[in-house]
C-alpha cells in the first residue's frame, strides 16, 4: 500500500536559546533502510571488542594501550565531581568499557543517597570518561563463575545492582544520564529509569542477554514491556542494536544532543538554581539537535514486528516469522538470531515481559531478582559467558535444552516463575516508592502510540482531529519538543488512517 505523503503546516517556533559551538555548513545526509543483518554484524563486532577488553576482576585489564586522554586506572572506577549546584558521577573503568562491577555500585550508592538529600544539589549527572562507551553492561564473568561454583555470594552483585536501579527510578533530585557511546545491559539499567536520558550520534544501545544464556534484567520487564507495540519483545529477544537518534525514537532516550555539545550542556546543568524537573528539561532542550525528519531504521519492519512478536509463545513467534510474507528477508535473519540464543533465556524473557506489563516498577525488579537466582544455578548462563566472553566465540555455546523444539515451555515457566530460588529483594525507604505503573516523568519522552490513541479516542472530542490538530496538540503539550514531528509521522503511518477527502481527519485504526 502506498502511504500518501502527510503534509504538516509550518509552525511558529517558540523562542529558544541554542548554544552553537561551531559554524559549519549543514551537510545533506542520505538515508537508506537496512535489514537487521548489518546491525547484527555491528553488535557482534562490538561484543568481540568488549570480550577482548573485559577482565575477570574489578580491576582494569593490563591488555592494550592506555588511552592518553583517559584518567589512569589507579584512580577510582567511579569519580565524583561538584560544580556549583551540579553533581556528577564519572564512570572510570575504561579498559573494561565501564562494565559495571560490585565496587562501582558500592561507590555510587552512598554518594547518590547523600546528593539526593542535599539542598545544595539541584541536578545529578552520570557520564563516562571513555570516548566510545557509557557502560557496556554488568561484568558478568565473576557472577557466572560464582554461580557455576555454587557460591552463595554470586547473587550479591545483582541484589545491589537492582537496588541501585530502583534508587535511580525513585530519586527526588533530577537525574541526567549522558549515554554517549556503547550502552548495554547494566548500562541501560544505570540510565533508562532516570527522568532524563540523553543520546548522541555515538550511542549504541542493546539488551543482548539472551545470547549469553541470561535474560534482559535491570528492570527490563518494566521498561521493555511498555515500549510501543511489540518493539520491547523484539528488542529483548533478539538483542537488536539501536544507534543514535533511533534510541530516542524507540523510547530509551528522552533527548538527542550531538556529542560536541555535551560539555556546554553539562555547564548549563551545573548552573541551574532550581531542582524542578521542568527546568532541567528546558535546559536540555536548548542543546538538542534540530530535527532532520529521518525515521528509525526499524520503521520499515514495525508492522511485521507487531504481527510476529504478538504471540505468547516463542515457538509461535518463530512460526509466525516463517510465515511472514511482506518482510521475508528480515524474518529469516530474525529466526537465525533467535535460534542461536539460549532456548531457556528466550522462554523466560518473553514470559517476564508479558508479566511485567501488569506489575509496577518495584515488583518487576523483585521478579527479576528471583529469576536471576535461578539463572545463577542453571547451565546456560555460565555456558554462554564462557563461549561468548571467555572463548570469544571460538566455539558455539552448548545450550541445555539445545533447541526450542526440545524445550518444554510450560515446565520452564513453572520452574522459573512459580518457585522462589532464594531471598527476596527489598528496598529501603517508603514502601510506596517504586509502586508506579508508568514512569512519573514519561511526558519528557516523545509521544507514544498509547499517547496518540488516548488523544484520538478521547470522549471529549466531538469531531475527529485533523493531522494538523494532532501535531499542534503534542507540540503544545510537549513544549515543542525536538523530534515530535518525525515520531508522529511514524505513528500515523502504522497505526492510523487519514481521510484525505475530509480535511485530513485522522482516526486510530490499530487493532491491538
């Protein structure tokens, strides 16, 4: 079906202060849709690079050259900085691409608590000292080995990591994560629960846990299950890599700022005399890149993703992919990715995303805490880490069960979800903290499918809104946020119908 081009009116832009760092002619960029294959290859290359850098302890590896512009590894793995009213955490484990370990968590937690309670602190920022990575995930080698050895302390890392994730999601002080570079697994947990997540052209984000015999954790059952359509299920099961602007369009980032503007943005944040979230949001918007109206590379596959990943069984998802006719190449590539992953991980991942839709933030982390204790005691997690990170893929992992055909989905779900494997996760402070079903500051992100559906089906609207009215509504309610126009075009094309014979009236037409 040929989708008619939607024409939006020229809108009067609000008065804004933009901080221009350089003056150069704007280059015309070309855009080309790509299949998941190149993204998968890029993710594989990143994983290979990380596996060479990771050490098996909390200290930096001695391999490779020392980066001259990165602080020396004798310094703490997390640095603290104060400037005016701003406070900053700097992840500083460069040789391991800032892979999160227990010492880093224990470094961050008490200082984060102190800053959150300080009247002098107006905004907290977390960033990286590494030029290519924010945080490449949790340092799972030690945890996997301890699990294999049946060491009861293996769960300590995950317990304290999830408590930190919960703390970030329930802070009173505005928290800004500058995810400028590789952001995976535990790095997503350090950022995605914050009210402000700033992506750049260097951001590469993924949740690739199913490929190492684990499952997307750090609150993934909460945030992935609330992405548009079946995007969360697709990203969680396949570990697909998102890059640059599409990190914002998918919902992981709230803003997109070119990396060259980050120093000026940090200075601006450190000068704020208010801890109001709206003030922080406006300050970040001053540095956002002007929209180029380029859609995400996944846009072409979103209808197919929603069709194929809507099922409640991984076997049914693969069957739907085999029957996919409109996006055959994408479907075949996706099947290859799924069949290379741990069958147990796939089954648990899909189930915990489905259950996560009905749980609040704290409950999702508690569910994951129970799940990770099961994984520490199973075969696939240490096997996946050994194959992918220790042996660097020189031999394929030997999963148990070896394939989805051999897996009893009901038995696996009953084992992992209906029995307690160890101590439960509890959180300090008020019992009501973290009991939200939707992030309190989700209005700082781009509009979602649910937002558009609510507006179009609202009972107070007597007439169907036009495309122009839809755009104007979200421009006003989201303070002319950069990227809204591109996001709305994408949502209208896959979820709505437009009556071009009657003033371009738009109505919701998505079935699920």
